[in-house]
């Protein structure tokens, strides 16, 4: 008897249909064809033991399993349940009438229980697109899949539950999640708040400007000056995620297997802080079985690189193209996948190996040339792509001892949202452009126009600081954001002057090196 069941394969952040054809006939043997990897081939032993523990058995006949399309590699143990149901239906152990209505995925334990799998959200989206009645997945994945509306999601704990449901004997109750209510309930729930930060008003202002325009930031200062503390609070002042952005972000984290059982929808902007020992593949994505990297997991959020010069040079250089293109293309001999990577880079570093260069009270102990050598670990092209470069000064005791709380993240966020609304209106007819940092040359020439006074100020700054053409563009984009925060239609000399103060780390000017 020939039976077809349906599963799905993940490529990039999307899913594609996989048809599992099972034939049970005369003879002896078990074979799986259709480019399965080792995890899929090993499913025979898991399936046989699991169904036996649930009161069923695999017939001692010739079983052939074909996974179509046969020229696409199938990876992982998520096809266990799809194959098991196909074998039981083909051998007459259960009904096969309703199999065409469901997309079935799950990994089996030896006792027949279902283990959670990766990428359930894109699989559910594909099932809805193909107009399946429902999707059967492990119970731990049910809430994640249920955020896709117009699709019945059945979360099962073991194989017997799935068989009883498909036989019509004991139906599994569908998991229902009100996506909009779930999104609203978890919106703007932040662990950290700017109100906890004492002093550092200049740095707070820099981060507010960065959030308002989507600009990249680097903070340079001695240990304990508050760089990491402020970076962790960055998501709390960014505009809230839209529902579309939340779904896109959740999809990436689902593919990477980062979703917890209680999670259904990521409603706050992600904050990723990889250690400086991270590899270039882990940061940008890829691998033998391509997976999203840290920059894709930070999509629509913040990527924080602490101790920037301690990262390997090759790791930092792979950031340059994604920062411009806002997506990553991983190319291999047999496949090419795209991962979105629209993130805000927030970096932090010490000014020198000992950490106290330019410190107001502590003497730097580094030998001559050490500061320049340390700064040279971060390439000029990468620094050029960082719009806001700000020096962090330690907070004096007089400010630390103040009992009064600082301005809250909610208050700062309101100003950021107001500035972003101006930018949304400005770029309404420009697909893919949502904030000032994303402006191309055409939009830049249209919206970053300087008056004569500002032109002269910019010319002087270019000559004195030795700025590159890219730095010129970045400064004007930051000035445009400052003007938006001030609700000003034009960039004035005042806005430009403030933008220039945030290029203090350019190699030709900072610290006289």
C-alpha cells in the first residue's frame, strides 16, 4: 500500500513542502531515499521503538520511504513523526483518510513522546499558504505555531495521541493564541531602564540620537564608566516593534531554535551580545547546515559588541557588507540562502590595553605607541560605518550619590517615536527605507541640504579632522536626525555642530594619534 504524508524543510528563514511517500509491500528491508542526512536515516530505529512502546508495530515487510523533492537535502530528526505516521497508515495500523489535510512534524523519543523541533513558525506559515486544514507538532511548539491565524494547530505529547486524532477516536484540542492580544501584552516589557543610570548625559543624548535615526554607535572609555550598562538599555528607547516586524523576528529565532516553550511571539526588540571569541560563521551565519548568525538574530534590534578590539579582525570585517546591505547571503556549492540582518550596531571599547588613556584621574601605564596599536585593531572602514563615535568619561561621585532617578526610557522613547514618525512620512514612497541611517545617495542629496553657514562649518571640519567621504555622509545623516528630534524641517549650523561632536573618535583627531 502506498501512503503520502506531508512535512516541511527549512531553507533560510522560509519553509518548503516535503512529501513523504511510504510504500509497504512484499519482501524484507527498510530504505529511505530522497537525499536524507544521517539523522533522517537513523529514524528507523527511533520509529520502530517508539511505536512499539505505544502499542503498535512496524510490519516485517519491505518498506520504502521517498522524501520528495528528491534532489533537496533533508536534514534533522523532525521528520520522525511524518515517516512514522506514513508507515503505520501504509501498513494498515491506522486510517489514512485525513492525512492529506495535515502537515505533520516532530522528533520521536524511544518511549513515543514528541520532542520539540526548530523552525515551527515558518512551517506553519507555509502550511497556511498551501491551504492545509491544520498542522500537527509537538506540544512544546504549539503556541509558537498558533500565532499563524486561519490554521488549526494541534500540539501532541506522543505518537498515540496523533494516531487517535487521525483515526477520529480522541481529538486533540487545537491550540489557540490571540496574536494581537499576545503582542500587546508583551509590548515594551523591558528589564532595564535609563532611569537607573546616574550622570552620562552626553552619552544618553548620543544613544537617543542613534535610536531616533537608526545609527550605529561606538562608545570608548575606561572600565566601569557605564558603557555596557547603557548598551543593555538601548532596546528600551527604540520604537516598539510593529506586528509585522515581530513576526519576522520570531521567524528567525524559530529557525535558529531560540524559542522557549512559553514563547509565542517576540514582542520586544532583540538584544544580542556575542562574546569576543565568536567565529565569523557564528556571527554572520552559515555552517554545514546553514543557520542564522548573531547579526540575523539581532534583526530589528541591537547587536552589542563589547571589547571591540578583542574580536578577531576577520570577524569584524565580515560585518561591513551586512551593515550596508542589511541582509546576509550565505552561498554554498549546492544552495544559497538569505538571512535578513537589519540591526543597530552598538560597540564598546577601552581606549588602550590598560584602559585608562585620557582618564581624568588615573594615569595610563601603556608604553609609547600602544594606544595607536590598540586603536588599529579596529579598521578604518569599519569605524567609518559607525555614525556616532562618543568618548565616555567616568561618572564622578557627586553624580553617583544623587538619589534622584534620571529620565526614564519611556520619556526618551516618546521623543524617538516622534522623530521616527517624521522619517516614516519623509520616506513613505521609498521601499526598504525607514530611518535616516538607511538613506541612499539620492535621498541623501534631497534631504541633507546645508545652508551657507553649515557648508563652511563642514568644510572646516573635513580639513581639520581628515574625514572621509563616507564620514561626511554619516555626519549629515546624524545632523538630519538631530533636526528631526528638534522638529526642524532644515538642518541648521546648531544641528551640524552637535553631529560633529559625535565624530570625536576619528583616528586623525582622537587623542592626538
